[in-house]
C-alpha cells in the first residue's frame, strides 16, 4: 500500500473490526478531526550535537565590580533525557578561558519549545552555575539562548 500525504484537517484510518467468533474482519473507514497545532516539544526534540556562538555580552555585578565584555563559542550535546555536556571557549575582556567542559549540565524542554538549562564549569571566569532560558526554532534546527544570571548575553546554536 502506497502512503499518501495526510490532509491537515482530516485523517483517514482503516480499521479492521472483528465481526464474529471466527475472527472474520471487514474494513471500515473512520474519520478523525485533527487539530491544527504543532507537535509538542520534549527533551528528545533537541537530542544531539549543536554548535553555538555568542558574539558580544557583558558580565555584570555582582560577579565583577564593573561590567566587562564577553563572548563564547563551543558545542553542546543534549542526551534526549535532560542531561547535557558543554565544551566552550570564553573570551572575557580579552582573556581566553578554555576550552572549558561542563562538570554538570541539565536541561528541560516545555511542550511549546521553550526551556532552560543549568551548567557548572571548573575553571570558569565566574563562580556559580551558568543558567540559560531558550527557545527551539526553525523546525528544530536552531536554539536561541538567553543567559539568565550575571552574564548579559544571548547566543544561538545550530545542529551539527
């Protein structure tokens, strides 16, 4: 049987019904209305390796007495179950840190494609975890991040 494209408003399913004790079957057509909605996102939606870059940001107080410029790039691997690994190189006011590898990293994805992640690094230029909010866009090919701690910056990741 050759597959045909499914109409967005209706789905046709062939249902075999058992009609007697001898298990004779007759095909029957059943129509189901499909709501016009996007499929829900989950941790599995972003599973895999992503490359990211953040062009210009600032580390703000209380992490530093005066704001300093920062930029970063690297990779993040999402395991599909809420765990991740990040490898990054960071430029803070002209001083290079890295490559840095996360010692812990977790993430969650909401059904609408938004989510958040928390990672900790050894040797990072600032103390404490790195926290971000994100949104999955472009048919799950891109993630846009916003730092939610003392680093004022955004960055973008694309599937590798």
